[in-house]
C-alpha cells in the first residue's frame, strides 16, 4: 500500500513489469494530430527540427525521436541550446534560422510548455510547431498556440500517467509513429531497444517510479544489460560499468551514468550527447565519453568550491536560520551547478532552497523543494520579477534582474511562512519496518531486489533494529566513513558487518566503542567483493539505545 499497490493484480504488475503494461500512446491528447503531421513530413522528406533541453531528459529525448524518424526515412536536424550562451527554453532566433533553412516542422522535447511568444513566432513564420513536454502549464492553464501539444498535464488530457518525463513522452510519440508502420516489430524489437534511453531519463529526472514510469525504468534497465549502441558502451566503460558481468541498477544510472551525461549541458555543449548516442564510430564515441568524464570532474570541483562558500554563509548569517525558504546568491557561480547546489542546501537544512548565480546584473536561479511545498506555485507569486521562469513542484529555474533579489527573498518567505503554518523544518527518516539483524537472510535480500528500480515514489526500504551491540571498536575509513560489527544479542550471536558513509564524525561524537548498545536504522546491502562479500547493512540513522 505504501508504494501505491492496492490489489493482487497491481502487485503482479509492480513485481513483474511487462511491455503490455505500457499505455496506448494515442491516449495522449494531441497525439493523433502529431503523428499525422510527422508522417506527412517524412513522406515529403521535409526537414524536421527537434528542439531539446540540455539535461539528460532533453538530450535522450532528442536521441529517441531522431532515431525513430530516421528509421522511417525522415530528414532530421536538432538543436540543443547552450546553457550559458542561450539559456533554457525555445528561442525565437533559432526558429527564424530554421525557417530560413527550409524547415517546416519543429518538435520540442522536454521544453515549450510556456513558450507563448515563441509559438507566436512559429505561427507568424508558417512553421508547424509540436510541443512535447512534461512541465506544468501556466497557473491559468493557458497553453501555447501550437499545432499539437503532447503533455499529460495539459488541460483536457485524460492520459493515466501524469508524471512521465520528457524523454518518456518522446518515447510515446516514437511508439505511436512506428506502430503505424509495423506494430508487431515495434512492440517486439524496436520499443524494448528504445526503453534504454527512456529509462536513463526517467531515473535521472527523478519522476515517481510507479505505474508506467516503473515499467519504463525496469524494462529499460533490463535492456541495458546488453547495450548495443557504440556510444552507450563507451559511456559505460568510462563509468566503470560492465553490464555483461553485472547488471546496471537504478543507482548506477542515477549516480554514474546520468551525472556524466548532465555534465555536458552543465559545463560545455550538450549537443555532443546526441552525437555520442548516435555515432557508430568507436574511436569518436570513446573520445566523447572521455570528455564527459573530464567535464564531470570539473563539475564536481565547481560544485565543491561554491558549496564551501554557501556552507560558511549559512553558518555565519543568522538571518538564514529564521527563513523558511532559503535564497542564496553568489557572483559568478557556474550556472551549470546551481541546481545541484540547491539540492545540497535542501539536504543540509530540510528547507526549500534557491541558489542564484549573478553575472552582469542578471540573476539566474535554480530551486529545489521538499515534500508538501510546491515550488513552482511559490515562484508564480513572484512572476512579475522574472524575465523567464518554469519548472514543477520540486524544481524550478528562472532569470531576473539582480536588483530584484531582496524583494524575491522577502516575498518567497512570506509565502513559505503561510504555507508551512508554523511547522518547523526537520529531517525525517521514514522507517518502513522493524527488522532485527538476525532476521536478515539472502532470501529477504532477493525479494528486496524485486523492488528495483528504486527512487522517487519507490524509495529503498529502511529498517530499524533496536538494542544492537557494537561488537568491536569502530574502524574509520578515509577520515570520513566508518565500519562497524554489530550483533543483535540473540541466541545465534550472529555478527553483521555495517558501513556508514560520512558517519565517522557522528560515531566519534557518540563515543561508540565495543560494547555500546545502539538503535540503528539501515538499508540492506549485498557486497560483491571477492574477499569480504556477502550481506551487510548501511547506516541510515544511529542513536544510543534507551536504557
């Protein structure tokens, strides 16, 4: 029930996802019109421009649609904007250049839901515009004037899955288009192959991993066991992943593949992601993948430098303690990392946070939220301050004149104070069940694997064991981490290995020693190390046990 499963049939679909669980793409409002226009463009060999976003979701969406259209003989061009030079969203200048170059049809992916002026530009030029996006429409539910809009969140759309990412909507368009040509081949061969890209985007974009999203992610991960594409193989190699010997997990996608893909848009040119996944040239793929690895290291360095400044400011500026929504800005912080920085601030403070980079009098902001606080709704109360903004409940982005930042902070905090109604921010660790350490077995670990892929909407189970004894002196690893040996003090006297990432300081502060008795919240892990592999637990929370 906690994962939205309320019947035996739903449980079977959850545990054993299948392509038959995917919804009919034609159920998305506007899909029939979009497919018909695409078929005419392909038949006439009209140049089609795909306009994407610079993150994992947007670039993989371009790859999916580009591949599908070219499979049917279509002529495809694509444009992925440069984060710094062009910024987020559809640009009229690109539409004008495309028109001058003979393009008649433009399809956006993962962007466009608030591109009112740009839609008017397309109409004026005589360009047919199809918007595929998953971001929420404006507060008054108005939508751009386009030939078709594919977005389950648009008014009047009855599509059952409202939380698809941008690449998943591109997948649905590709599915509808290809099934018109050969339904059996599409369902048996093409669609499973396309699910790889859609799964990477679905996991990276942190949409709820339930319903159709779970099907896409689970089946896509299954297909990632046998990556065929030259670029995907090269990316796995630099990320130290070997799908032939160990199946890629949702964790691998979220923390090893996605950051490298995102690094292109954060630090350089995201269009190279499309080239990586479309090339058949192995040396070029290796070159591009190595570049992504380098960019990801540069991203980490830029993030760490800015985060150190933010941590100092949060500690020293007492006004932040009373704010219910944090607005932190700095001069020249790399715009490619401000979203990550906002997430870090949320993790540290349990408050919604907006991190802003100021350059030449212009403020570029990115925000992240907490459960129960729709961030897009919050910034819509300040819409008059922005030159551009958008997003959804958990993440937003915007640009505005820097001199408006004090007013932005004031208004957002007034909204947050009203919304939170006097409740205080707190880090909440949700415990799924109480499970003594001596009840952990390989069979249980096997059943827990069936919950994967884990993520937003399908969290990894956290268990608690009470009055656990520390068997030996804790061992500190690399000054930050801790290794413990724990026993439940049951008749079996079984010892469980335990690891705590970034827990060394906290364990030292608790003065843990052999014989200490603690309550531990934990996640179950299966360590595949050849020398000390097996089942172990990872600390999620720890405190001295009550006497």
